[in-house]
C-alpha cells in the first residue's frame, strides 16, 4: 500500500501549529503574570 504525502505532512503541520500556539500563549501569560518583566520591552 502506497501512502500519500499528506499522511505525514498533515499531522506534522498540526503538531507544529499547536506548538507555536502554546509558545505564543506562554509568552503572553509570562508577560501578563510576571511583574518584573512587565516594564521591559
């Protein structure tokens, strides 16, 4: 059975998007909740 290329690309893209979203969320939460870093650019 020959697998189509999207059987590998689709899950990898979903995982990559999920990891980028978690990274962005952690950055936003860190900026909001850390009073020391709040004043820095």
